[in-house]
C-alpha cells in the first residue's frame, strides 16, 4: 500500500510541470464545454440531464481510453520498462497508480457535472445507484483503457490510434444525441454505461439488468487479460 | 549468487540472441561481459532482470528461480539513461528510498552521502530530469541503483557518457564498495581496472571466460625491452628480434619469448647501459588484442 501511495504521489508531482495544460484540460475546456451544452438546452430539464450524463461518460472516455491508455502504452515501451527496472517497484503497482491517479484527475469534472445534475433534477435522483453506476462506468472504462494500452504496445502508434478510438466511441454512443435502441447500440458497452446513469436519474425506462450483466461480464474479462499481463514477469515478451 | 545455466534466447523472428550461455557471479565479485554491438549482452541483461524469458535454460538467484523472487534483487543502470523528466533529482532519489523503505536506514544514507560528495550532486539536485546532460542523467541512474543497496548491481556500460574524472571516481567507488557487480563495457581501461572475471560474448556465445591471469592472449603478447648503450650493438645479436625505430640510440626490442630477451640482456653485459627497461605484456594489452579479434 505504501508503494502504491508513493507511486500515486509521484504521478501527481509530475503534473506540476504541466500545470497550465492541466488547468486547461481539467477545468477550463470541460467546464466551458458543459456550459455550452447547457446553454443549448434552452432550460429544458430532461434534455439538460440527458446531455450531462452524456458529458460524464464522454469525460471518462477521454480520460481512460485516451490518457490512461497512452500512459500504459508508454509504460510498455522497452526503454521505459528498463527505466522502471531501475526502481524498486512492480509494474502492477505502477499500472494501478496510473489508474488511480487518472481517476482522481477526472473526478473534479464528474463531481461538478453531478452537482449540476443534482441541482437540475432536485429530488428525482437515486444517489446511491447513481454513484454506483458512475463507479461501474469508471471501472469498465479504466479496464478498457489499460487493455488498449497493452494492445497498442507501440506508443507512437497508440498516440494516433487511441485518441481516434475515443472519438469513435463518442460517435457511436448516444451521449449527445437521441437514438432508438438497436442491436448496434446494445453491443456497445458505453451505451450500457450511459443507459445506467440515465436510469438512476429517472431518464430511462426499461430493463437494465442485462446492462449490469454485460458490464460486469466485460469487467471480469478485461480484468482477466490485464491481470494476466501484469502478473507476468516477462513484460518484454510478446503479449496476448 | 547468480547462476545462469545454458540460457538460450530465440526471438519470434528466429534470431538467436543468446546461445547456451552459462555464467556465474559470486558475492563481492565484479564480473564483466564484453562483446561487440549486437553480441547479445543487453538481451542477457533483460533476461536477468526478468523482462525477457529465456527460451531454454535457467537463471537462478541464490538457488531460486526469478519468478519466485518477491522483491527487487537487482540495482540496474541502463546503457542509455532515461529518467522521469518532470521530477527533480532530489525527488527521484527520495522516491527510490521510500519505495525501497530505507528512508531511515543509516547505511543507505551513508552511501548516498558518499555518492553526493563524489559526484557533486548537491549542485544540481534541484534540477529537473529534462535539464540535465547525458552524463548527469547517467550519474543519477547510478545513484538510484546504488542507494538501494542491491544484492547485485547490473551496469550496462556504466562509464559511457561520463567524463574522465567522474569515470575514475566511479571506478574507485565500485572497487572500494565491495559490491557484487555485473557490467558490460567496451572500455578496455574500465574492464581492466574493475573486473575480477571476464566473459567475452560473440554472436550470442561465450567465446572466452577467465580472470586476468587466465587470459591466453597475455602469453601471445610480446615482451618489450628498451635499451640504450654507449657502444654500437652488433646487428647479428639483434637478428632474431623485432626492433622498432631507434631514436637517440634508444632501441626497442620485442619478443614473445621472455627467455630470449633474458639471454640477449646476458649477452649485452659487457656494454655500458645508459637505459634499460623491460615491460611485460599486461592485461590492458591482452584485452585490447581480444577485443580487436572479436570486433573485426
């Protein structure tokens, strides 16, 4: 635990050098984007809540698939692995510290969006369920980000592919647009994430049990792959 | 302490990087691995560090398989120093001590103080990684590896990038520290100063191993005799020897047979010597000879 804590502190210290970039990407850009979304709803409560839940999932996609995925991909570069071999820390601790750091990194956006959701919807939120669904979404997407980081072992390729994948996820998931349910949306796990969030604030009717089953199943599969990779000693060997 | 037994590494593309390599590193020994670029040195190090899996063979640390090692056993300095760019050197060192849980360990602090003083780290400990030169980064990596007090220190070309003075300070520290070290190098001086035992690697195979005395090339090198006498030496006396240019009457004579040289000195007794020196082949020359052979 101490090593994990030290590794998280270490990651946060690294952010000092990028403080202006972080201020822009963590606060100014997302919050101004959220403001634009709200201004476009014309005060309609239902539409505002719909778009804000979409914003929460979109923020998590950007953080986990793009940023965390890239960080893990960078970690798997031979020279970076060699550098870490110089430090008394295991790779699974490093990867977990990345995951927690980026979860904390995205948290302010999620909290601000959640507060606005609470203000708009007043009493119709099942808070316990909403928080649980946010956490479930975070676990699913972080697992997905780490998995993608391992798949795209070449950091230079990942730099191009992962932001593109983030954009594709945003495009194929009804985060900012309305869509009728279809098989196409059903197989997209991000659709389940946003559906669960909307359900917990009373926006979405219908059966959600299969969305839970699907996400939990996906988390188990991703955890299996990630653990298999991280618990392996020989990290420079060809994976998967 | 570290036992590498018949280790072979074949990459998925079929390239054999290591071929039945066996080597031993005993406690308090400095063992050198020498070989041309692409000989398989870094692949072997990566297998020792557990980053690559040997295709066949075993690597045992104190009789245990690497998979069973619970904690970091090695201190490691890669050939090309790469450190976190957005942390100060002081933070990197503190981070290492905290991870290793030796923040309050007196021995670790003594070693650290010693390293600070040797390399003058105080002057630049508050600088960030991106602000340092290659040599300074190398020093940081060395400090990070050494302050962990590892059981075995693995150094991939340790003095590469260091200036002559810093190099000598490092060598002196390593010699005096009595640490167990496994290093790779292309630097003849470094090998001759530091190493107790040497392995030569070529195309993935160990082609020679031995300590300084066991290197066969030492015997192949000529003994050098330098003499200056008042009188002229008859040519027939020197016919059997290789002689280099004589200047100011100084004659340099080479022979692979020390007895021939001693006989020559005996036969020159009646001459008046102004200068005489006899130089036996040394370790540096032998290493140089071996390296020249292998690197061609």
